[in-house]
C-alpha cells in the first residue's frame, strides 16, 4: 500500500521540476529498533525518490555501517540524509511526514542546486561569521 496519494505525487513531481542536479537520500534504518517507523520511513523515501530520476536512495544500517553513520552524525533511527553535490548537513530524524513532508521536498530541491535561496543581504551578513554554525530545528507532529 502506497503512502503517497496520486494527488500528492502530482504535486511533488511539479516541485521536482526545479531539481537542478543529482540528490542522494541516505536512509539509516534498523529492523531491531523502531521496526515499524523504519519501514514506513524507507517506504516514504523510496516513493518520493521514484518521482524523479535525479534522486537516488541508499539504505544503511547504523550498526553494520558504523563508519558511515558516524561520518553523517547519525545516532538514532529512522534518519534520512539529504545530500546534493556535497553533504550540506541536512538531516531528518524520524519520518518526515505531515508538516515535515514539505520540508523534505524543499530540502531535496535546495540541495540539488547547492545554492541557498536567501536574500543578498542575508548572504552578506552570514559571510561575516567567523566560523561554521550548526542550526538544529526540532518539530513534533501535532
């Protein structure tokens, strides 16, 4: 049974017309931990990826693929890395469903270009930072 409805697929395909380059979705999943959530996340990510030939999916187990999980900073499952030409640090912990689904789609489009869609003034201001800044956004389904 599909997670995405036909009208959702149509809307996502329209958004994916803006994809500029290849995107890899790296899914960290584990059968023994959060089994149902991991399966649902894998299914959702694969359904999304099937809507564009520019998106690939790689499913990894953080216990078996410890080095890759550590390199991506993944400690919990399910988790999804959204990677473009390079790793921009975009991560989804849990299933990006509900309100988070549109953020997943926007993230895929954003990393495909490697360009932040920010105003020139914002980019200029950010360029003055002395070092990297880690931003974490937490949300909970309601």
